[in-house]
């Protein structure tokens, strides 16, 4: 079904794979007349050409990228614009689209959600951007319909910013990276590896894009095969997929932890642009005659079967056939995995969902940037035509990804077909993807064509003794399950005649409702500020010496950004840095905020010109030990704050608040064995937090210990890769090694200044 090459591979004319082995030289020479230089062959990938066209440096090993367009939604754009305003923003220097698809229900905190929306509208007018009102489109569907273009690059403040199927290399990053673009700075990365994804064959009837995506994620996530690399989709199988199908696979590449994605394009993508009235944005993209890839994934589409990703990760995937055949064993394994993440906070069970030997689910959801596409919903309607979802616990909700998609579903009858079954159609909204809508009952089990199924991401609250769980599936098998009144069923088990209706895009909806400044700023516009919209607190520059208290210790294999700062209703407070910070680690370590605030008192005393030992008396014994070796550490050169340890933090969302909330509570660093994503590490740096690394093994410290880091400014300035730090215990300094990893000169300067705001402040 899926094969991973042990090393790299050459692809000739986009059709023939030759593994990079000892024998490959003679094979290449026979076919090409000579053996291409590997470094030259790397330049023949689609990804290399796009990155080169957007690189502003003269060094393709160290890229400085300027994007063509930016996009954000209503739980990120306030913080981004506030940061840029603090640094002197006068005008958006490129098209910047502000969508409203996360807090669009305006259901939490009174006026605060709509205040954020009005902030966005007035900023679009003042600085020359676009504003998409609530319920019109989810962020990524609008980008596909109105922003993508062949050979272009888009940066978004949402992790699922992926438009590779349309020939656009797109990346999801934390807000500070968008701030840099707004301030005419660059996105700085080393040249990423490019992994080929060679598709062959054609999907069987009833198999959808989520099935293909989950199969790929299962194959590559745990081994890190594409971590921080670009996935480039090529092969004869691409032509057998519609544009919608490709989009559905592409958006899920985020869950592999890749950096970005790009696909070869053809007449089906050309037709997509023509349908949306943007024929000139199409560009044919193909790899060169002899392209070299740093890895190769071969996917036989013909062998993909309906899949299900069980709680609590998209990579925990099985075929539905396999799950039904080994139901008790797999459910027991999922329960065991849950106990690792959830501990003893709640009782999590799945085996009680088995009725008469079949798995019963409580809820089905087809939604968002992954599931809410036209073809997915039409296929679901075909499967459910003339049936009933029943009057028991099972419910089905469908969220078209945009109003133009919804309108076409109404026109071609799909909406009526679904509603007749008892399903509910709702407006474009991302809530089911992050816990702000359709939260199941306690111990409920939901199947969703959405993006993620992390613990509590569906909206349940551990701190309130609640747990529910989500399995990811394709819309087709969700509809088949609904047709079977909640009993898990693969779409391939039903005999269905799919209509495959043609899509017609009606642009009048957007013309009548979306504000587009056409890039013209109006400085006279007054920005709307609601009472929840707060400025970032002042942040200090990095001192010469640091005293850090370990205030949380997490030993899960991976820690998601949802666990660092929960989503759901807390997202409504993202415009208020201090208010949101109260929720930091609340699902993982409820004592974290109190511990962080207690040690932060010392830093606040320093900033006020007072003695930190008076604010936190236990620091006296710590400083006594420090002074035995570093008597000069003290007034004028000392910083005091908190740090956390996590094995591998940062999987999942691009949300910058996973780092900034720690910062506003006095965090100076994270310590980890590795970082799950480039974007989380970048978020730490942009908020002035040191991204320390420590070798795997027994930790030299534990939660509650004090650490002392001497001469840290010197280490950062000089680009040191590692430094000696100390655990302060029993009046003594116990040395251990911390690593800093590679940082660009700009990143080092941001750390030294204390955060990106300080770095840019005029």
C-alpha cells in the first residue's frame, strides 16, 4: 500500500523512480548518458524552483523568504496586528486576508468575539487588507477559492495552511512570522529536504481523500520521515484524482509534521482555476527530467482501504476492516494509550461502545478545511439518499467549507438529501476541529472528517472530570456509518451510485459581503478596540545570568500545543495575553500557572528596582550557592523566571500562544529532548524564550528544582551550540549540559532583545 525508501531517489521525467544506491549510477548513465550531480538534480524539484523564486538571499542553503500573500483567522489576527502595531506598522505591504471562522459563533464572553471581528474589519480598512465576515468561509477554503496561484507562496497563522494541490507552496506558522512579513522582514530557514510522494493507481469506489491521508500519516509520522521537509506529490496516480480529492489529502500533510507540500499540476487544476474565475492563476508544475528527492514515499492508491484514526492522534490509524476484525484488542490498546496521556484524571473507555459485536459511535461530523469540500458532502449525500440516521444517540452534522459550496449543495439537491435523513447542515465554521462546537457527551465517541483528534480537542475538559474522544474518518465512511444508524461501517461495504456532480462557483456571495481594500490603506480609520483586546505586557531583555525554576515536567512522548494552551472556549481570550495565560497547561498540569506566577514575582521585583529575594525568600539559599562560584551574579545582570521540561513539545497547531502564554507568566525557556515542529521552536524564539535541548536519559533536575544558567547572553551572541548550566540543590551547584541548537543571527538578536516586539520596536 505504502512504501518508504531507505534513502533518496531520482525521478526521471516525473514517471520513473531510481533509488539512490550503488547500482543507480550505471542505471542513470544508461538512461541519461551520464550521471547527474546530486546537488544539481535537487534543483529540478518543483519545491526548489518555488523556493528559489521567493528567496531574497544569495544563498540557497540559507533561505530568506518573502511570501506573496498572508492569511489569518479571528483567534490569531488580533495578536499579530497588535504586535506589528507595536513595531510601527503603517500599511500591509502585501495582500493580507483576515477571516472569521473560529470564534464566529460569538458564544463566549459577551461581546469579545464580535469585538475581535470589528477589530479585524477596521484594521483591514486602515492598513489595506481583506476581511471575510463570520460564516462566509473557513480560512483555507477561502484561500483555495480566492488566493492560491501556481508557483506562489502563502504564509498563514494556522497550521493547516496547505494549498500545494493547487500549485501553491503554503506554510502555517505562529503569528510572529507573519509579523515579520508585515514589517518587510523575511522567513528564515535552511533549505529543507524534499521528499517525493509518488502516487500510482486509482482509489477504489468509496475511498476518499481522508483515507489516503491517514494511510500516509500512519506510515511516516512516528519515524519522522518527512519532519520539517517538503512533501512533493508526483506520479501517474495524481491524474486519477480530482482537484477536491487532492486538496483533501494535501490539507492533512500538516499531521505528518512536514514543513509544506506541493503537487504537480495538470488540466484538472487548470479547470479548478477556471471554475473560480481565475484562469490566469494556473501554472503547470512538474519536476525536471532528472529530479533528486531526499526520500521517496510510494503510495498505491488502488490498495488504500477506508481508514479510521483512533484516539488520540491521526497516526493511530487502522483500516476499518482491521478494526472490526480485532475490535477488542485495538480498543484496549487505545484505552492504554489514553491512560498515558490522561493519567488518572478521568476514566476513559472505548470497549463499552461495542454493541452486539459492533462499534457504536455517538456522533458524526463532516466539517472544515478537510471535510467540508463540495465532493465530500455530495458523496455523503449520495450514500445517505433515502435513508435515515435514526432517532437514537447518533447525530450527524455537516458544515460546508464556504457559502459558495453551501449554495451549490442547495442548487444540486445534496443539501435536501442530507437534511431529509435527519442530518443537520450548518454554516462554515472551524469549531468542531478545535473544541468550540459539537462537543460530545461525557465519554462520548465521535467520528469526524476534520483535521485532528488530540486529547480533549473536541471540547471536553479534564479539569472538570470530563473526557470524550474523536476518531478521524472520511466523509464517505461517516455517511455509511450514519446510514447504518451509528454502527461503524466502511463506505466500500455499501453499493452506492455516486453522481459526481460538476461544481459551479458563484462569486456574487463574496462580492456582496467580503471587504476588499484592493491594497489601499485608509489611515483615517479608527481601530475598534473591545475591552478584552489588550496590549502585550513589557518584556525584559535577556540578562547575563538566569535563575530558572522548573515549574512543570511532562514525560509524554509528544506534547501538543492543545495541551500547552487549550483550544475551545479559551480561544476567545487570545486577544488578551494575560487573560489567556490563566489557561496555560490547565489540562496537563493545573498547578503550572500558580507555580509560574510565584517565581515571576522575583522578576517583577527586579524590573521595579527591588530585591528579588524579598519577593521570593527561597531564592536566598539559591543565590548563596550561586555566589560560591559566580559572586558577580546579582543586581543589574540577573533574571529570574520559570521553565518547563517536555520530551517533545509543539506538535499540532501553529498557535503562538503555546509559547507567549508561558512568556507573559515569566517563562524564560523550554527544555526538551527535541521539538516536534519547527514552528513551535520559532514561536519560543520570537517570544524571547530559549529553546534549550537536553540529551535523552535521566534528567539532572526535577519539577520544583532551581537551575542557574551563567553567561547566557555571551553564549547566544557567539552562537554557542551548548553551554554548562547547574542544578542548584543542597547549597551546591551540580553541572549539566544544555544545548541551544542552530539559530540565525536574527533569531539570536530576538532572544537577546527579549522578544520580536523589542527587536522591532522603533
